[in-house]
C-alpha cells in the first residue's frame, strides 16, 4: 500500500488519499483484531452501532426523498 505525492499536490490531500486507502482495505480493523482479544460483547456492540447508523441514514434519506 502506497500513496505517491505528486509535485504540485498538497501534502494534506495526499494524507487524505492514504487514509481513504487504509479505511478501504480495513488495515486498522485487522490490526486491532490481531493485537487485542476482542470480546464477543464488544463485537455485538460495534455491530449494533453500525446498524443504528445505517438505520438513521436510511430514515433521513427516506424523509428527504418525500
């Protein structure tokens, strides 16, 4: 994984691209799972949070679509 910084590119935009690539490949999540023991309850809590976020987004999109 690498990000090439172009001559006329701002360093901040290159860092954003690197961050997007890290998030896309789920590198931090994999590292956390391998570095620490993840309790099943913590996984359930994380899944519930993600579903709640998706539910909020869907509902707000549905409201906007009306």
